[in-house]
C-alpha cells in the first residue's frame, strides 16, 4: 500500500461522485463551523475595540450585538432566496455575474477569495489563542501550532468533502453542546442571583477607562462585531456539495447555522455583561480569551472547563474547513470561465479540486507567518471581502427579481416577486451600509491592505482571462492545408551507440526516408577523436552496409562539436539550418529515452530529454516537433544471463 493511499485514501472514479455528496448533518460541520465558531471571537472583537471605555464597555455591548443579529436575520432571509433562485450554486460570483455583469462577478469572486484565505488564518489563530488561554506556557509556540493545524486541515480536505464533514461533525456538535451548557448554567445563576451572580473564578479586573463613549467608537465596535457573519454565504456557494434534494438540505443547513449562531452570540453577550467579562490583549503573558473567562466564571476551572476550552479550540481551528469546502469550488467556477489557471478546474484523486486546496493552504500559511498567528492583527483585514461579496450578491438578487417582475409572463405570483425584491433590496442596502462602516472604521487599522489587494487580484484574474482569450483566438480552427503531405525530416541526437539508438533509428526510418543522426562530441583530445572514429565505423557496418544492400535510403550521420559541453545549442543551430534549407518541410526531433521503474534508477540515469525538448520547442518555429521514443529497462533486465549487471543490481537492492 502506497503512502499516498494511506494519507489521501484510494482514488475515486467519476461515477462515485454522488457518494461524496453531503446532507444537512454533515453540511453543518463542513460549511457551518466558520459561522458557528465566530461566536467565539465576534463578541471579543467588539469588546477589544471598546477596551478604552473600561467597565463602561459592557453597556453598549448588548445593543451593538443586537444590531449585528438584526443584520444576520436580514442575510438569512436573503440567502434563503438565493438558494431557491440558484439551486446549482448561487454564490456572489454567480449571482453578480448573471445579473450585474462580468466585472461585478469577478469583483465578488476576488473579494470572496480573499475572505476565504483570511477566514482560514483567523479561525486557526483564534483556536490556538483558546489553547494558549488554557495552557499559557505554549505562547512561544503560537505560529508553529497554527501551521501544524493548517497542515492537518489541508490533509483531511484532500481526502474529500464528505470525509471532512464526517470527521468534523463530532467537534462541531460538541462545541455547540458545551457552549450551550455554559450559557444555560450561566443564565440560571443570573436568574437565581437576581442579576448579580458570583463568579466561581473571578475574571481579571477590567482596567479603568481612558476614553468617553462616542459614535465613532461604537461604529468601530460594530464593524469588528460583523466578523461574526463571515460564514453565512458558505451554503449558497457550496450548493453542488449537497445531495438531492439540494435546496432542502441547503436551507436546513443555513437555518441551523443562523439559528445556533444567533443564540450563541446573544447568550455570550448577555452573560459577559452580568459576569463583568472584558477583553484582554493577546500579546500579554496572562492572556485569556473572553470565553475562557466566561467559562471559568460560570463553571469554574474543573474538568468541564477544560472540555469546553478544548471544544472551542478544535471548533475554531477547524472553522477554516468552511473555506476548504467552498474556496476550491469557487476557484473551479472561475477557472472554467478562464480567470484562473485551468488546473483549478481539474478534480484530484478524491474528486476534490486539489489545486484550490493547496493554493488556499499556502496563502493562509503566508498570512499566519506574516502576522505571527496573532488574531487581533488579522481581524482588521477581515470582513471587508465578505461584506463586499454580500453587497454584490444582494444587489444582483434584487436585479434578478426586478427583471422577473417586469417580464411579460410574470402575471401570477407578482406579490411573491415583490416581497423577494424587498428582502434582497433591504439586504443590499444593509450590507452596503455595513461595508462602508467597516471600511471607515478599520481602514487605518489594516483594512487598507485589503483595499489594495482586492484590485490587484482583480487585475491579475483579468490578465489571465485576456491571455486565455488571446490563446483561444490563436488556436481557433481554420482551413487545413493538405497540399504538402511529404514525410518530415527526422533528427536523432545520440551520445553513444546502444539499444536506444537502435530502436530510435528503426522507428525514424518507418516514418521517413530523410533521417539525420546527430552525434554530439562534448570532449576534446585523443579520447574524443577515438570515440568519433569508433562511432563512424560502427555506423558504416551496422547501418550503411545493410541498407545499401536492401536499396533503402541511408540515414546521414552528422558529428557536431560541443566545446562547452552543451547539448541544446548545437542541436538548435542544426535544426535552424535544416529549416532554412527546407522551408516547407516539417522537422521532427526524435529523442530516445530510457524508462525506469524505481526512484533509485532515476538517480543513476540522469534524463536530459526534458531540457532538450523545452529548448528545441522554444527556439524553433511551429514546423518543428518532438517525438519521444521510450526504451524500457525491463527489456534489459529480462536477460537472465548470470553476468547481467542490471539483474545483479536489482537483486542486491531487493535484499
């Protein structure tokens, strides 16, 4: 069994694609962890901005969370309609492209791609922050731990979407269950104590305030709190991953994600106010996350505390799986339209788009490295891409319903169409307003990087599209010229006389009577002259004499000097001379290759064929082609004579 089989599983056939589809149970884990786990860092991101207020920060926390929840509800109803209108996949790219235009679609795709990369980095860094809260001694290992989790996620997702969903189902539901228990116990203690519960483990005291509350500070806090909604679009983007009936499973998954997320956000926010939980600086040595403080205050630092922190750690770290599910599918759609390299549209061994997974992992790893795996440094970059995509998607859906309402056949159901138009119209206005607030509030803190990166990526994708369009126009089929049907001139470069040359020469003579063997002399002195003379003698005996008896055209032998031991330059020079002497003939460079089976054989037989092939094709015109003639080493190994060195070497290595 190979290592790749152990790591990635057996190779799946195309007919097995239906077996990789998921339902709502696995969908909540595969696509909901991003949204659900944001309950662990969304309220904390809000409180971090309000830290200058001191204990007063707990006052505006509840209304700010209420505004976030209101926007969450609007997005929920908006995306339910998107799922119904685009059951084959209605992400921002598809919706904006279909209803606004190709440019808007590409802008949405660019924003989403950046958001998915940031989601991976933020989710993993927040998970490791939860771990460090429980085990502060691990703080110096923040970045290595982040990269280790990233490598694990990449490996699991290369095994397939269904496997990832099933593997992450247990951590997802355990995360929800433990947080729900903490919230229920905490609320019960609040009610029993008439709103003044006594923490079992008192949280660190909140520092005194250094600023007065103001509108700008509240807007900045709201912008940070909006990071809790970045995973809402995952379901509409990942529609192809659901089994039939697709719309039913997608809507159930979306409802579960939004419902659970809303309850968790509300519960955490309310309890934080009653238990006086504040935000801390992640760079501090005694740093604790908001949920670590809250869990300790409600249930103490016993067994259940570490179980809860463990589930938060796992859920946050694995929340990046949402991006690993949707990012490759988004890249596949973009690649099909010509905006990304075509490798992104090719399924891998497990019917997942491996190129997209690997690119996402590399990009997120670079971000984590640049920002040392610190969540607070990544948060300012977050949410800009998501809300830009939200806005374009909602605007596109509003245009979709407007066109449907104006269509002549829309005589029935006009009331339903108007309601849909209102829902998506409100969604577009709300998300656009939130985007403006996020940009204004986070620009200086780091959002300016996103504002620069999105246009740059947009231009790069556009350039890729122009390249493919240009290539397509150049390759477009025209009239085939059948007038000159002469066989090609075949050139065979050889270094010595052996069985590879025998086979190559025989193959070439089956193609054409015009064959030129090229012997490259890379050495100087008596040794070079002796080898050249020996080869000419062998050529006269083995080739010229028998072919003259048969009355067959004899191939020419040309010996070229290569004083600098370079193979490509003399060959290219001869090919160009042959082109000039035969302006209408095709020319084929025939390269004999020794085919090996084992890795150690490749070390013993350096293969210069790819280098020669690339050099010839790059330097010569379209009349020149390259033909590879293989010689399998097994043909030599099959010789059972006692003195066969290949056989003895294989036996020695086998022992």
